C-alpha cells in the first residue's frame, strides 16, 4: 500500500505541477500583453445655473435658524451638493440674469477642482449681473446655445425664484411649445410662499430702500417686444411699507415652464431633495473606454502559483499523518 500511495503522490504532483506552471506562464504572458475590452460607461456633466437677479436678495429663507437671503441659501445648497457628487463628475457654475446665462468655465472635474468650484460659489453676487431684468423663459434658449458650445454635453440644474421682471404679458411671453433641449432639466425653486420685499442695494451692497410696486409694472404705452425696450421699467424706491413689492417663490409658474420643457421641478428645501431629482436625470452622454486586463491576469497567475505551493504542502502533510497513524497502530498492537 505504501508503494501505491507513493506512486499516486508522484504522479499527482507531476500532473498538477505541470498544469499550474503552464497556466501561470500563460496568464503572466497575457498580463504582459495587457489586452483590453471596450466598455460603455455613463458620463455625468452638469451646469448649475444660479439666478443672481436682485429678487434673490430677498430675505425669506433660514439657515441655522437665522434669516438669510435666497442667494445665500442657494450658495449653501450648492456647497452641500458639490460635497456629495462622486469623483469623475464634471460641473460648471452658470450665472443667470437678464435674458442670458454665462458659464464661469466649461465643466471641470469636481474632486480635482473642488476648491476652485467652492470659490466660484462663494463669490456669487447680484453685483455680477449685467442687467436689472430677469427673463427666465428667454434664458432657456440662450442656455441651450451655451451648452452646445461646451466640449461635452451637460445636464442642467437651474436655481431660481421664478420672478419674471418685468411681469409677463402677451407680447413678451416667449413661446416654449417648440423648445428643444430641456429634457430632464432640473428646475429648483428657491424662496418662500410668504415672500418679502426686494431690497434695493447700492454698489457697496448697502441697503438704500426697497423696490416699489411700480418698478415691476410696465411703463404706459410701451409694449416691450424688442431688446431695446425690454428692460424699460420704473426705477423708483418704495415710499412706504405698503408700496413695497413683495416677491414670493412662484412655484406654479416654475412647474408650468418645467412641464413645457419636459424637465423636473423640485422645491429647493434641501440638498437631498435636489440630489434625488438629479438621480432621475439621464447621463449627459455615454462614452466607450478600454478596460485593461493586466491586473486581472496577473492576479490569476499569482493565485494559481500560490495554490500550487499550498496544495503541495497539504499533500505532504497528508502523507505525514498517514505515517504517524500507522506507527500508532503498530504501537498499540505491541
């Protein structure tokens, strides 16, 4: 029996050693060649559009139980969103005022450029605006042109209180029925339903009064159907509290235009709600990249080689145990 076991051991070791050696060499050769397979993966690019018109200076939001402006609340929400985005995501910060949207930069990777993005958010200011008006519907068309100028497509997350200034009427209401490009845009409503007066600030950001009701009304006899007179409105300051224009989150209007462009509306109560809405957006685009298999084959070679050594040790211990058992039986018989 001893000879038979030795014969099996010798033959098994030979076959197993040869097989594992061949496989280890083959997999190491493949690791050196480093083959790759094409894989599709989703690309998530965003432009976060921040409304910096003067109505965003309205103090009707709270942070840490302290009253803050819509602008400050939006900035804090943006910071929280940026901290939650996974590495590899590219973002741009856009500024909306008047009828257009401008991008601070084309989308950049969020982790590598986190400090730069945070700095951009920190410096969002109504004084960066180039117009006193706020034409949200008009801005959608300019925004699509802006995105087409990017090297890569981007999804939109648009923060606004829904305040159209001056107020809309038959001549200045842009038709969105033929609008294309707004699919899955997230429109975020910022502000309260109670509202508050719009502060009128000077160049040093000091309060000089509040915007009057007349400043949001159309001038008599002006149709405001051209860019030349689109911004014509009364620039007066309210004479008393009763004359102050009260700005509120116009959620009904925002839901309506969001539906018209096939977007997604969410009230900006929290960063969590906005991030949840962003998950419903389709990826900005899909890319194909090579997935290299170098480490996969190298790992296989290492596992097989280690298994070969371990199997040899176990097999040796097995015969050692049989030998000890036989000696113990002989000892008992004596």
